[in-house]
């Protein structure tokens, strides 16, 4: 007998709508969504503070006053003069520099001494740095000290080129780029796009195990709705949430002046990842039937799988970053296609497993 029910009354869609509506009662999920919404909506503002944690050198520490002393104080003073946010005061005696440091007249002490080279010819410069004890200001001072020492190293390499038997490898040309670009496209955007998929997988574990523990799964099957229809509906609702959230986050990022290219490919990739993790959640829920062990195992397996992705030719976060900055390669597109194939095959196998479980009368 043919089924004349309209599409919107399909049991799988009914189950999907029911699960999506129930999310409003899950305080943890709502809080996670609000946090993502806040990060995406104010991304251009937050990225400054987040980048300072990711890369302290991106934050201006103001003027850092360095006390330079020792036999190589002239070289250190010249290196500090090349820095925009560092200035040097020369001290003939180290004791005087130490007193100035204790009175906080200077932020750090750099003592440079000539050290004989291991080969016995020529000499090296050994530098001892003294900085304040741990604080946010100390971290920024250390960044400026490191820049000064890097400038000293480059300066010495250039001056000693004439004494080399072979010409040195030429230095790469300096490129001016935004200090926030790398953090935005390699950390922030992948984080916002992958979190919805992982949340969807966690939610489907909860909904499946909750139906089993409360006994409502048997009531749904009496409806009559098959176990396969129930699983399809739950998976469909959670899978669709991930790309919808991803598109919303991208829209908010664009409103903050952060452009995201290849939106179609990114959406397809995020959807495929969501299918993989939701399939994992469904299988664990049906197999373990209890919420706590299923959630624990889901968390461990997702971490292992995502961490093991470093063995792939391209990490998923790198795939998203390359697509977002419009610099994809054949490997990038191959990674997207491969993830889609794994998602389709994995869910097909999961349906076979669920059908077998149903036949054994769950």
C-alpha cells in the first residue's frame, strides 16, 4: 500500500524537528552556542586579545628601556637602536646597571661578553639577560629582549660575512603582513566551524541514550516508526545544525571585516565532518545505551581522531584555512572529497548496523 503522507509528515523529519526543538532546554548546549555567537559577532575586537595569548609579540609593550653593559655593550646598543620599541642605556659597570634595574629605572639588563670560539680563532658574544619576575609586563619585556638579540645576531652575521670562505645564504625578503592574519585564519575560523559539528555529535549521543534509558524509544517504535527512521531523524536534525551554524558564524565574521572565500566548499566540508561525528555518536549511543560511558567514549574517540588527522596529507584545520584565504591546492580539494566519501560510506555502514540491531529487537 502506498504512503500518501506529505513530505513534511515523514517520520524522520518529525523526529528531527522534535530533537531540534528540544535543544532549547539543554542549558549546556545553549551556553556553548551563545559563546560561539559572541566570538563570531565580536571577532574583530576579540582577535586582538586572543592574538596576544597566541603570540605575545603581536602586542605593543610600549617603550622598553634596556641597560647594556659588558665588553660587547656597543654591539648591544647598536642592536637595540634598530628596534622601534626598545632603547638602550650604556653602563660602564654592571653594579650600576643592577642598581638602576632594582630602582626600576630600566626594564632589563643585557650583559654582553666576548667569549673565545671553540675553534680558537675569532670570538663570540655571550649575552646574559636579566628581566623582572613573572608578570604580563615581564612577558612583553622578554619579547623585546628576544627581538634585540635577534637583531644582534643578524648584525654580527652581516659584519662577519667578509671572513667566510663561502658566501652565506641570502636572507628572505621582508614581507609586511598583518600580525592577526595567521591567528584569524588558522585558529579562529577553524574553531568556529568545527565546534558546531562536534557539538552535534555530542547532542546525538545524549538524545539516543536518553530515549533508551527512559524507555521512550520503544514508544516511538510503536507509533509505528522503525528504529532506522528514528536514527535517521535524529542524525538529520543534528547534521543540518552544523552547516547552518557555520554559515551564521561566517556571516558574522564577514560583518566584522573578515572575508571567507570558497564558502560552498567549506560548507560541504563542515557538513561531511558533522556526518562523521554524528554517525560515531549514533553508533556509540545504540551500542552502549547509557549516557555517561557513551559520552566519555565519544569525547575520547573524537580527540583521538582529530589528533590523528596530523598524519593526513593535510590537517582539517589547514584545509579550512586554505579554503578561507582562497589558496586551495589539489590536496585541499582531494581532502574535501575524501571526507565526503568517508562520511557517506560511514553512515551507510551505520544504517546497516542499526537495521541489524532492530532485527534483534533492541
